[in-house]
C-alpha cells in the first residue's frame, strides 16, 4: 500500500506524465480485453450458428477470423431456440450477480460518470462481458460496443480506486477505458476517443478527458490490430462525392433517418417500460421471452440476428434489393428492442449502424434509379446512413462520423456524411437513445461544483470593489489603552492594521481580544501591531474564487484589499461577493 501511495504522489506532481502513463496502462488492458472478447465471440458464433444450426451468416471483409466450414444441414428450430436459450443464460448470470449489467452498457457507463462518481463495481465488467458474449453468440440483436465500453470503463474505475485518485480523475480514467475498448474493437482510434467524450452529453464534450482517451484508444487499437490485422471492418468499392446536386439526396436521407430514429427510440424504451417490466415473471426469465421474439423474426429474416455486420457489408457494396433493406430496417428495430429492452446484454451502436445502412441503401438505390447522372454510387448512401442515423439517435455526430470513416475507410464521403448527420441531428433533438445523457456540463452532477467555481473565476475583486466605501484602519503603534477607548465610540469589530505608509501589516478582530479586553494592567504595555493576526488580503485583479477560498480559510467576514505594494485600498465583504455571484447567475440564466 505504501508503494501505491508513493506512485500516486509522484503522478500528482507530474501531470502530463501522469495522464500518459494512465492512458497507456488502461489502453493495454482495454486492448487485451477487446482481443479476448472478439476471439471468443467469433468462435462462439461459429459454434452456435454454423455448427449447431447449420446457418452461415454473412461476414464483413475485415472480420474473417473463423474460416472453418461444417457439413451439417440447416436446422431452423435450432436457430429459433438459440436467442431464447441465450436470453435465459444471460438473464440468470446478470440478475444473480450484477443486475446493473442489464441492457446496453454505454448507458450504464454514462450513468456511472454523471451520478455514481465514476464507480463501477469490480464484477460488473466480467458479468457484462460474459453475458454479452452469450447474447450475441446466440443471435440476440445487439452490438458489441456496450460490453466493450463497460469492460474498459470498469477497469478505469478500478484503477482509480486502487490509486485512491479523486472523483474527477476516476471519472476520466473510466472514459479512457471506454475509449480504449471502442478504439480497439472497431479499429477506430480517433472515433473511439471522441465518441467516449461526446456521448455523455447532447450538446457538449468532456474536453478534460480528450488527452487520456486518445492515448488509451491509440494503445488499445495498436494491440488489437497487431493481433487481428489493420484492415478496416468493412470493405467498400471506390466511392467519391463529386456532384453538388447530390447533397439534395443526402438531405433526403437525413430526413428519412429522423422518423426511423424516433420509432427506434420509442419502440426500444416503450417495450421496456410498458411491457417487459410489467410482466409477472422473475427478472432473470424475461430476457428469454425477448429471445423468443428474436427467434421468431429470425426464422423469417435471420439477417437481423446478432450484429449483422455481414449484411451491412452487402449494403455497402450495393448488393441488397430495396424491399429487403426496408424490411430489415424495421425488423432490426423490433429485434433489438426485444433483445435489450427485455434485459438482454449488448450494445445499441451496432444495431444503429445496421438500421442506418439499410435506410441509406434504400435512398441510394431509389435515387440512382431516377437520377443516375447525379447519384452514381448507391453504396455510398449506405455508408453515410450509418453515421447519420447514429448521430441523430445518440447525439454524437463527430464521434459517429469518425467511427464510420475509420471502420470503412470511406473518407471520400466525409462531406455528405457531415451534412447528413447535421440534418438528422438538428431534427432529432427531442429524443435520445441514451436516456442517461444530459444536455451539457451544467446539467451534470459531475460538474455541479464547476458551475460555481467557473462563474467566480470569471469575476475579479475589481468587479465588486467600491472605492467610496469607508474603511476604518488602526495604526500598528496604537496602544491597547487607546484602542479600548476607541472601541467604545465605534460599532466596528474588524480592523486592518497599517504602518506609517498605510501598508497592511495585520488584522485585528474584536473576537480575538475577548480574553484580554478587561486586563487593565496590559493597557500601556501592548500595541495594536502586537495584538494583530497575520494579514490576509486580496488584490483588485484577483478572481473571486480565490477570494472565496481566503474567506473560508480565515473565517473572516471581511478581507482587506491591497495594491501591488501592499497599500490598503478597501475591504471586500463576503456578503458583497455572494451578492455578485447571485447577480451573475441570474444574468447567465437570462442569456
């Protein structure tokens, strides 16, 4: 324990080194965790889908870890039963050991940041990871970013507790763990870092965490890609944005994303709040019921099961018909709601990419059919739809843009991706896929103290200084006898003590004289300079937060104001400081 405290003390002195070291440590663990999660998931999916059910799902170009083949025939009843079995196992696991691991992990991470002082119980990442592996491997319609985010965030929280860091630092380490997990599993280091600091708010960023998140994400991504390769998850044909008129069709795509995003969010939370939570079943059994719903849909359209990244790959290449993509968009919304709203474990980013790709593919194909001279690459709309749809429902446009660009290598369509994301975002302000998001830092309990501190730090003593206010000071050579006669003629109880040049030498408070006030034999032996306490003062250019600290440390209700040479200028009263703060808060609210 002594060594831990020594390391902590050293890190506190060296801020830049400290965050670099923390970021590297968290990045290594997050990267290794992502490698293990991905490896286990791919083999478990092979066993359940291909070996047991005889169904070979489509795979994206950059994720072909398991190339083994099986000779078994297709067994529809196995495919139907898999999500229910997975829901049952996941429910028992979660509700027995870590109930907070239910649902999508990103929201749990957001909640821990805002409302739980960056605290995630140690067992939660393990339970979340295992439950999510079971859910995804058995066909549950969910994403893998939720468990990865919570696994990394859980380690960051644990490291903060072990090193006994402040609540603020623990929150930042938690974000770094989330960034490392996202940057690794999606091979998107910059997108993962920015998504982790952007997804907390609807209208803000957690800018303090950017540095440590980037370090963690880069390290984790380097470890993951060194094991599984540097190829992006999705392969896309050569695409480009060349015709300005094409932006009109991308605007239509943005408009299409809005109602589908609304239906997605309302269905997702509506099923949870109005159906699954009212069932008279043990909570651990409810995810199995959601799995039955997914199994029924999977009998008709197995493409919606699990992550569906292979289907996204087909849409990016323009290989899916329009009617199929419309069906898959609706069915993915329902299947994801069945899986996660019932308490199944998984993320919502992956399904959002799926729905957005289907919507983009539909708009792209229809637009190309009528205006082939303008819309030349229908698959590009699927790519743009991925980012725009998630930007609208999650309020994370920059992170979504970068994630999609890095996952596909589609940097050539950044312009329409930005444009479409903004259209979807501006028209989707009234709902969010992450219910634990807050509007900005002023609405976050994590920054409750900052709102006071920041306001006071923007104001100086000069803002409240009254030059004409009278100040009663005492010369340091005044005798105690003279002082007692003076006190009988004044109602003051607090006096700055000054020298012959009117420079502040100390402070005399009447409350400090009670013990000797009636000692007459001392009247001619003591002078005010000997009775005064050490000087506490503020300067005119000092901010009011620093002044408030001096009030609290000294216990005085007034503090002398001095110039740069120590000359007495006046008195700052605590009541004046608080009145100025109150006035500024009211002004900011009006703005």
